[in-house]
DNA sequence: CGGTATCCAACACGATACTG
DNA sequence: CAGTATCGTGTTGGATACCG
């Protein structure tokens, strides 16, 4: 039996041979530009496609589709396509998605609260060299 | 004085006129590919440039430099350049950076714990259409 | 309505070479 | 050692047009 000579032999989020580690991919999906906004929006209620698009604002159809597909594939979002005319598709969070959304929202709120500090730090940094 | 007519008038992380909102930028910096790894590494101790580069692995000089500069400018990382020959530069977390790093690390750990669920979800998704 | 397909510009990123 | 500068390329993401 191999003795554990190294604690944390594979560092957190380290890449594997050719490509990113799986957890890095998940992290990327839930913190992606539109992924964050989708998760936070769906936390309040379920949305239809175009409704969600208006709710978020500034997202192209392509990117919203792509984001929703990725989140659905990862098991964060449930897609409910009703076979009616005109088509109607509702998106909701799965239990996993709710967990993710709450964490991401907390992070987003913390980030917002941080903005003044960060902008002050940037001003200091820029002034100390830009001048 | 302006009265607050709208609760949540500007949705969380919404973009402003031409460009991303400030908090989105901060979120992007701390969750960026190398930003995450830098913060987590510096949480254990301070590192010199090349030391940090080896510790992380797979990061180019350019990207590490860029990441460190961004994090320094935002006030998450402190850069201590000692005027000696050969040059020696130590990087440490600021108090703000420690806060960020702990949150990011928690998120990363949660993400890792999630990988089996996500991979199972993906397998289900792919099978239900790929076939 | 809820997508898909295609095109294209912008940029992120790595490799390499060079500097203080 | 700790960067900076430059270049080339692959990916990202928006606009547009079309489909069931």
C-alpha cells in the first residue's frame, strides 16, 4: 500500500495532463458572465426563454441558449418544453442549481459590497505610477 | 434629495451603458482561471514569483504577471519588491485578499465535491440525445 | 416562440526573445 | 530573478439570417 507522503498531492483545481480539471470547468460554468445572471434570476422564480432574456438584458440569443444548455447539461437547470403552439419552454433550477445559485448570489453580493474598496485601491495603484 | 423609488432598480451584476458593471469585473478577476489558483496558493503562505509559478504549474510568465498585477491593482495582493541583486519579489495577500481567497477556496472545494453529481447529470443528458 | 447555423471581429493566451 | 515586448493563433461572443 502506498503511504501518503504528500498531503494535497494534487492541488485544488490543478489541471490534468491535457486540459482543465473537471472542477475548474464546473466553476467556469457557474461563474461565467451569463451563467451567474441566469442562476440569480432563476432563484426568484422560473422563466421562459424570452422572458429570461429581457430580465437579464444585454444577452444575445446565442449566448443565452449556450448558457442554458451548459447549465442544463451540468444538472443545474431544468428545461421544460411544452408541446404547444407557439412553443413554450420554461426554465427552473434543480435542487443542485438552487444550491449553486445561492452560493453564487452570496458571492455576487459580497463582490458588490467590495466595489468601493477595490476602486479606492485602483485609484491608489494608478496614481502611484500613472502620474 | 433623491427618493428611492425602486427597490432593486438595477439588478445584481447588471451591465451599465457601455461595459460591464464594476462588481462583475471584480468577480471576473477573482474567479479567473489563474486568479483563483493564485489566491488559493497565497492563502497558505507568501510566495516569490517563480516559486508561485512552479507551485501553480502550467501558467505562463505572461499570464502570471498579468494576474498578479490585476489582483494587486484591485487591492487583493501585496507586492513586495526588495531592491537586491538578484531581484527578489514576494507576493502576499492583503486582508481584503485573504477574505476573497477564503471565499473562493470554499467555492472551489464545494465545486470539487460536486463533480460526481455533475458528471452523472452530463452522462444522463448526453445519453438522452446523443444515442 | 424558441431556437440553430454561419460569419467575423476582438481578444485571451502561450511561445519566444529580450531587459534591468 | 522578475519581469516587458512582440507576435501568432485559437477561442469567445455578438450580429444576422434562417428553421420547426
